[in-house]
C-alpha cells in the first residue's frame, strides 16, 4: 500500500490530534532553522548583510522568527499597505523598497504613518527612471521632507531600471544631477540590482557564472560612475549621517549563493529560499530543505474516475486517463502547489480544477481514506501564504505556534 512516509505520517497524526481538518499551511521550524543557518553562514563568509524579503514571509511572527535567528533588521517591502505595517511593527527596521511604487502610494504611506519609525533615517524608496524621481521630488517638496533614493539597475533581467551601456550612463547622470540640485529633498543611498535570470534561464543562454559576471560588471560600472561624477553623494551615503547607510543590494533566493566571489554588493536579499517552495528547487539551493507544506483532508474517494456526461465516450476517456487510478476529492484546491504525499497523486487534466473540491488521481493501492490528509508543496510562497489563515508552525512533528499572516 502507498501511504505517507514517517515524516508526513507524523505531521498527519499531529494535525488530526489538533482537529486541523481544514486546508492549512505548515511551516517546519526545524527545516527553516537549517535554511536560515545556511544563509547566515554564507553571508558571514562573504562579508555581506542579509535583507529579508517581506512579501515572501508575510507574517509578523514568521519575520520576527527569521530576523532573530538571522540577526538582521533589514527588510525589503513591495506593497504600500505592508510597508505601513512594517514601519509600525518594526520601529528599528531598515527598509528598502523592492519595486518602484507610484508616487501617490508613497504619499499615502506618509499620510498613514504613525509611530517611532523615522523614514528619513530608515526608509529607502526605489527609483527606476528620471520621470519617477521628479514625481518623488514633487512629493518631497509638498510635504517638506527628504526622501532617500535607491536606484534600480537593470543588470540583465530587463524589467526596468538603469540599463547597461551609454543609455544607462546618461540616465544615471540625469538622476544624480536632480539629487545634487535638491539636497534638502533627496538623498542618494545606493543601488539595487536584482538578477534572478542568472539561475533561472536555460543554460543554453549562458552559464550562471558567466551571466553573474556580466550582471556585476554592469553594477560595477554604475558604482564607479557615481564615485567619479558625484563623489559628494557617494561620501554622504558612506557617512550615513541622518540617512540609511550605503546600500548596494543584489541577489534573491535563486542566486544568493552564487555571490561568493564578487565584492561589489554589500547585502543580499532572501525570502522564499528560506521556505523553499518548488519554484526554488535549483542547484544553487541544493543545501536548503523544503519547509513549507499545504495539508488538506480527503473528503471523498471513488474506485475510479468517471467523467460527467452520457454515453460510452466519457467512460472510455475516464478509463484511459486514469488507467487503474482511483479518484480522490480533497477539501479546497486549485492552489499554486503540487501533491507530494502520498506519492503518485496527480490532478486530472480531463476533469479540470476546482477551488472547492479538487480531484486528485491516486494509485489504486493508496492507503488514504476520507478525513486523512494529502500534503502538497507550494510553488511559491508570496501568494500562497496569504490564502490559508494562520500558519501552523511545527517543530519535531508537533504544532507549536499559530502565526497570523498580513492583511491589507
């Protein structure tokens, strides 16, 4: 009979004992500890700081847990409502925006902001173009404040930011001139160069080491441009007097471990790789363990798949598509996730998906009955973590804490 291995069998017993027969998201703290320690050891070895990607870990308790073990107060935020929550919950945080926000949302942040968090010392806005910088300048002038400007670089992802080559030189020069002319309203604090393509594109398009070298060469050239053309801005960023320290951010979960040789950046961003959903089953994260699972109960079990409809064709298609498999309907479904235990479970392309009662085809010898659990691995964390209510934090196969997730 095909059933759960010892790991998932223990999880199932713990959740049944807790009465958790709703779809639930599980964070394995033992595995999470292992992944955090891997990241910390790498950052220590390379002399770089770690910045936690909040969108991939969207729970105060989860972020607190990771931040304590990793020894960092650096966050990367991507969503204005979450940014306001971050500033309120972590008054001592150093926050870098992970994407350029419309200036209207930046203004909303200031309108809603309360508490001890000081944006002028602790918050960096990401700027990707001269047009956006002028919009932020107008905001700063209206509110009579100074904004910290971290500039997005296109180091090969081609998703916006300062491009390589002469066009990039001219665009960066324009940005620097605007910042220099308005020191009471704008301060330069560094660069962000995100390069997930290095680990994600087919090797036919380039080896990761070669693509990373290209990306960091672009990064280095733009760093040198600031040092040459705006040495006062560079010196102010280094001094960090009343503003965040110079931030030369790069990487992400797919690529952080490839930065063992480069000495240009001073910090690495990391989020989903600490939980390792299936999208991050990459050679660069081979030492990380999957730490995130969906558990959901079986509601119904049928000896074979029967497609809706009349006549012989649906029955014939059912037999051909299932080929000796049984049909199981689980509580919920249609998530960005793939079945992982028991082995051999798969959705039916003929029957289709359901967010209410997902059909999974199971080997005929699967030892799983109604009210027992199916386990799935999410493909990503940032969207999936917000779909299940409280996270169940598990240690040693037992539920030890329940962590609420963010809400807009």
